[in-house]
C-alpha cells in the first residue's frame, strides 16, 4: 500500500499552507479573543482564499479524493484548529448536505457561493448535548401554505453566531427533514456565544425556533428511516439507563475511593514515622492527581456538550486536575522519587 501523496495532493497541501501569510498570527489572535463579528471577519477572509485554491470543493459532491482532502485538512488543522472546524462545518457538513441531497434549485443557489467562500453555513443537529446519536429529535415543522412553521431548540451549534444559513434537523410528521433557514428569519433566535474548554476561536451557541417560517423550496428531504447525518434510535431514556454510563460511574467511584485510601495511608504512615512514608506519599501524589484527571475526564464524557462549556464543575475539575500533576513535585519527578525509594529499600 502506497501512503505517499501524489503530485496533485502534495501541491494542494502546499497551496493550503501558502494561504497563511505573515498576518496569520494576528488574525488568529482575533479568533481566540474576538467577538462574533471579529470571528466572522476572519472566517470569511480565509474561506475566500481557501475557495481560490480549491479546498472547499474537495469531496463535496462525489466523496472522492479522500487522501487529498485529508492532506489539505491536516495542513489547515495544524495552523488553526478553530478555523479548521468552522471551515469544515461549512464546507463538508452544510455543503455536502446541499450537494448530495439538495434539489437542483438548492444546489444552484448555494453551491457556487459555498465553493468560492462567499457563504457561511452550518447544520443544527443535537438537542440534548454534542452527541448526535441516541438523542430524541423534538424539533418539528407544521405545514402552513407554501412552507412550514418550525419550533424547537438546538444545542452546541458550531458557526451559529456567524452563519448566513442554518440547516435545522427536524421532523414533519414522522419523517426527518432539514429546514434551511436564513439568518435573521422571524422566529429564529441565536443564543450568546458559549465559552468552551477548548477551540476558543470557534463560534458556538444554542438556537431557538418559535414558529419560524421555512419555505418549502428550502426544505431538504423527507428522509424515511435514517437521514443523511445521524440516526435517532433512542427515546428519552435517563442517561444512567445506558449500561456504559453505569460502568463509567462505577470506575469513577472506584478510583475516587482508592485515591482516598492511598492518601489516608500516606498520612497514617507519616504520623507513625514509617520508613516508607516518603515513597508512599509520592505514590499518593501520582495516583490521586492522575485519578482526578481520569474521573473529571469521564464526567465530561458523560455530560457531553454541557460538560465542555466553561464553568461546568466537570470542566473546572478537569482543568484543576491537570494543575495537580505539575504543581509542587510533578508526577514525572514523583515517579523518579518512587523508583529511587524502592531501590533504597532493597
């Protein structure tokens, strides 16, 4: 199997790298610290340049040239993960939805602007969290005249604050459709940008729809059974009802109780002037600090998008746990101390 890039793929990789000039660092600083308008300006700027080098058309309609696409994606993601996700949601999620499943009129309206970077789009899928599997779909449209009135809530929608068009996953009767709705439409409310644990240069927010008008010509579908981007297969079960979540909770509690026991054992040994006190104290440092990270990480995984939002106790706990591993004596140095102590006991 040949894993080398072809000449065409290598050229595209270099073209994408070449998009970013000496002004790049200042632009990305605006991404990380700017408001919605600043982020939109930066994303729009690079969408147009990426459109010129052919990045936005890769794999859009036929799904081919996957290696070339991955090579170009690697180049962009290395330079700015936040910009990469914003661009991919626009080009490969919203764009592919239109290119593969849209009507001829929808393709002719959206694709030229999309390929040339003159349009920012997104797709609103999740309702309970960032996970798009196993979540019930409540957003629905009722047909009125030559269109639909759509009502529902969407969480954690990437590009929502900066998008021109939003494809909303919802239902008409029992069939899944996508309502493609223009920014500023009556009944469409975009929430405040959510501060997240990472990807700070990415605009992400909630969306609320209250009898929002969607014209029939902008509806994609219906899809019977599975729709193109996700599959809703569960129904309103509490999260603890999933066995894998129960297993995570059991492991988290086991780690917590074991860490406590080791910490108290180190304290008891210190009180009794045990000769192994120093070694066990370092053991406690390593195990407690790393268990704290693992427990917080599993909590984030269970909570999904809600846990990733800045200010959530799980997110705060994860950041704090990383501090524990480097503060005072780092876990790496602690391991060295443990090894030294074991050798002295022999």
